[in-house]
């Protein structure tokens, strides 16, 4: 009975009123947490193995949308570029934007995790990829397999927006505007 209640609670959509904190692992064996990024708008781009190229392309497009000086730079350098300032906000006072890749790996034996990490270190030696071994993203936001998916969190760490599957042009426009609105909302 208790297990059924817990499973039901996990399946309920998150409320925009409450900050969330997901903890993952990355290919470098760090244990990043969503709460460490408070003060910035966070865009999690996630998908399964079949969506890795699509997730990378979407993540780069989103990053450059808010960090235009990152265009054509190597990933490690691009990640260091500042987000553009919002109109009518003093220089350097606009909340940043973090675009973070999350690989939905699913539950797997502990022996397989080092192999996966090794592959990711080769594929992404400069930029951390969060590894979701607990199906957190799928449980809370759904997953369109083989496609990039997006979940957005405001500066307080509250879930605010998602796109299931690769965004259409209209969804992309809405996503970009939502992030800008959340940045404006987060100005202190």
C-alpha cells in the first residue's frame, strides 16, 4: 500500500510553487545537484541514447540563443561565455541561463556504469553530462524516446515549463520567450 502511494506521488506533476532538487551523477563521477544552479534559469535537455545527437544539437542551439558569444567556440570555452543582458536591466545584473544535458540511462547494473562513463568522457571530455540512472526525468516530465526533451526551472529552482519531444518552431519560440520571462522574473 505504501509503495503504491509513493509511486503515485512520483507520477504526479511537479508544482511550480516548490523548488525541486534532483541529484544526478556525471561522467566524471561528480554528483551535481539542481539546487547548486539556483539564481539562474536552468534548461535540462534530456533524452535516451538514440537522442544523443539531437540533444547535443538542441542544447548547443539553446546555449547560443542566450550566450551568442559562444558561437563557433569549443564546448569548454562556449560554456564560459556570459548570457546576454536583459533589456532595461543593468549590465551584469541579468540572471544567467544554464543549458545542461541529461542522459536518461535508466536502471543499470553497477558494473556497466563505468563503461558508460568512459564512453561519455570520450564523447564529452569538457562538458559534464548528467546521468539519470533513476529515471527521474522520465518519471517527472515524460520522455519521447529518440528525441530531445526539455524541462525548464526558474531562478528559484521551481519547474516551470517542458517540451516533450523535439521542439517545433512554435514550441521553440515559446521556450525561448519563457526563459527570457523567467530571467526577468528573477532579476533582483
